[in-house]
């Protein structure tokens, strides 16, 4: 008999960025490694409470072939002799959401389905799932992106009571066609906190770090390199990447030095070393880190 994964989770679709995502928290080590499944163009799945990982594997394949989330859950649970102990939430390739809570899931257990999302949980303080749904609806009407909204929903669920047993791990997974590192995979964001006393807080910090290192540059934030050349040269001398004069001229030696520092700080997705402008976020990060 597999271990019970008592948890609360949310699956959702953002049609604006064409992203599918899952976020989860549980008193269960590395819960996201079992619960969270997503594929661009197919959908997202959260499988929990005596989790059946085939719901993730087979569910995504079914939805990729244009079965709805509701149809997919019905097919999977009807063929599962242990369905009374299962819980699952899905959102399909078109953003249609569905969820299932087996009759033998431990109290409190239930789900809430909204437009393009589903929240579900078991062994919870009552009110947790409703709080998540409300928070997600509010968050997606504001700033940020799907990962931010999903983590906001987790935080609201925790604030409402969360897992009766406590907290241990959390994760957020967001996929988008060619959204992964290098552009040739769909894993845009896959962050996990596998064992921490405050996993959702730590997860929120990791999401902000992801935005820093891999966020899309806002054209309004591009500034001329010539305008910050002297400051960068002084900084690069302090880091040991440059031994030339602080001339205020952004020449080729300065460019090579800055490219090396940007690469060592993993900011190459924000500045590739070419052009005459640079993301203000990169400059501010380097100045803050190396003064």
C-alpha cells in the first residue's frame, strides 16, 4: 500500500501566456516529485491521497489527444480499483478543469473547481480549499504570472489552516511551449522545497529568484551600456574580471569582462553579451551584490 499523500494543491491554465501549472504543499517529503505533472499542449495534473502516478502519465497523454479533464478523470478512476482512496485535479489543453475526491479520502477532503483551475486537498483544516480558490481568482486579476498566482493560492490555503499534520514540502511547476531553459523544452519553471519548516515561504522566494535569473526583459528596462560603463568598469575591477582603466568607455575588453561576470552569476538569459544596451535588472543586481 503506498503512503498517503495528504496535501493541498492547485492546477491551473493561463490562456494569456499559454501556460499550465501545478502547485502543492504537504507534510510529505518531496511531495511535488509525486503529485505534480504537466505538459505543454496537454494540461496539468495533481495526483494525491494514495497517489496513483499513472494518473499523471496517462492523464497527460489522454488530454494531449483532446480528451477533456472531466473525461480523463472519469476514464482513469473507473479503471482504478482503489479509486475511493484517490484524489486528483486536472486542467486540460483547453483550460477545462475537473477534480475527483474518493469517498475514502481522510477528512477533511474535497475540491473546488473554477474557470481554468481546480483546488483539492485531504486531511485538511476545513476552509483551506475554499481559501485557495478565492486567492487564485484574486491573484490572477492582478500583476505577476501563473507561478506567482499558484504560490499565492498555496499561501492562502496555509493561512486558512492547511494540512492538519503540519508542513514539510512544497513545489510549483509551470510549463509552456519552448518555455524552458534554452528554448527547446517546455519546463519553464520547476521549483521544489523538499524539506523545510516554512516550505511555502521558501518557495515564494525561489519564484522571485527565478524571475530575476530567467524573467523576460522588459524593453522599457533596457539602458545604454555607455551610460554605466564607468560604474561597471569599477565594479569589474573589484571582482577581478577587468584590469583596464576606468575610462567610462564601453570598449571590447569591458564587454568581455562583463560577459564573464554575467555568465558566472547565471544572468545570461537577461543579457547575452551583445548590443549596446543592457537590462537594468542585471546592472542593479550586480551593483547590489558587488557594490
